[in-house]
């Protein structure tokens, strides 16, 4: 993870510079991005910055939770069931991982909505943005399928994990038995690893896709501003014109 941080910070700085320049030109012309759902009333540049910030936070959280769950898993490696005293160390990070899955899915949907909202305001996006939207959809489907596969592997019903609330309830019920606690720990350990990988992939997609989106918005805004300037120049030049004068 440490080897990624300088590159991530450098990219984040470049994105921030683009956001600043685009935000200035869109302060008047950009409508609030209500459809995205992350920030009520946010402009597109603000929404894009929030998505980049959130995915970076989620990657860091997944990394931390993976280490915590793996630590308990290492302690229980030779056990067939998990004692309650060990469950106390696993319960909180497992529940936080369940919540993180829900947050990550929500971010993916919000990012898809951002692309759709940009398209609605500025016209059909270019191929890069179309591919970005498709990549987000594919990411969500892949994540759900991988999690369902892990749950099935440990004899856990994926249907009971379809929402954050039902998943937390399932974890709570499984904790009532030593065998159930071990099942959830083993599944959670594997899911935490794939979540870290998936979130790193989502981070790359969001950073690249939102950079392309900022470029697209900036181009469209500049084009519209140029057209307005040309129109205003024409009006100013003809303001004192009188027929036959």
C-alpha cells in the first residue's frame, strides 16, 4: 500500500488543479448534481472530488480491516470452531466490513449517476466516459458475484446478505454458535481480501473516469462560453446601430 501513496497523491493533486479551473468556469453554468446522491446540491466538480476522496478512504479502511480480520484468522487457524473470547476481536471489523461493502456499492451507483447526469446536461459523452460507465456497472456485478461465491463456499446463504441490515443480522445470528462464528470469520477473511482488491480497482476506475469527465465538462463549458462571448460581442457591436443612420 505504501508504494501506491505517492502516485495517488500526485494524481489527486493533478485532479484538484483541473477541478479548480473547471469549477471557476462552471460556477454559473453548471446546475447542481442532484441526481448523484452523494452531496445534495453539489456541482459536478464538487461531486467528482467527493467520489475520489471517498474511494481513497474506502481503500484505506479495507486495508485496515483486512489486517484486523487476518490477525484473528491467524490465531484461529488450527481451530474448527471459534471461542467467544476470540469472536470479541473479530466481531467489530467483520461488521465494519459488511458496512463497507454497502458503502462501496453505493459509491459505484453514485458514480454511474454522475456520468448520466453529465450526459443529461452536456450531451452524449465521448467513448471514454461511456466505457467508464460500463466499467462501473461491471465492477458492481463482479463484486456481488464474488461475494456470493465466497458465502456459498462457507455454506452461508447469499440471499441473507443482500442488504447491509440483513447481512449484519446474519452475522449476529451466526455468532450464537462456535461453528457459526468460524464460518463467518472464514468468509469475512476471504471477502475482506477481495474487497481490498476490488476497491483498489474501483479507485483506479474513478480516478481515470472522473479525470476524463472533468476534461469533457471543461471542454463543453469553454465551448458554450466562447459561443456566448461571440454573441455578446455581436450585440455590443450593434448596440448603437440605427437603420439608415
